[in-house]
C-alpha cells in the first residue's frame, strides 16, 4: 500500500485480526513493539492489545493510511466517558428519588 495523501482519511480497522494483518503479522508486530513473538502470540486470546503499545502500533498503521479503534487497546474514548457519566447520573437520581 502506498503513502496516503494528506487529504485522505485513514481507513478504520475494527478487529485485532485486522490490525495484526495490516502490520504484517506476528513477527513484524513483535519487532515493532520490541517484544518476543511468543508474548505477542498470546494477544490472540486476550480481549485487547496491551495498552502500552497503542501509540507505536497506531503510528505504524497511520503510515499505511490506516487506524484502529482505541478500544482494541482497552482505551476509554470520550463517548465511552459520556455514556458512563450519564449512567452514573441516572443511578444517583434513582437513589435520591427512593
């Protein structure tokens, strides 16, 4: 894949498998993050990628004209925070009303 143009929006990857494939697979990702391939292989069974690799992996994806959902690394997004806050407020209102 060539370099993305300045005006193009990165394509968003939705799954861990898509991210691993886009970054070249097990061994290239291991080299990218500086971890043993055996450790990276265990990520298949985990719910998310280790959060400490969010920046390096996303930077590598951006260079390919791609990006991935922050939730794949367990990151909380502004919309997640808003939903959690709305839920907490609703619970507090229920408690105050009873």
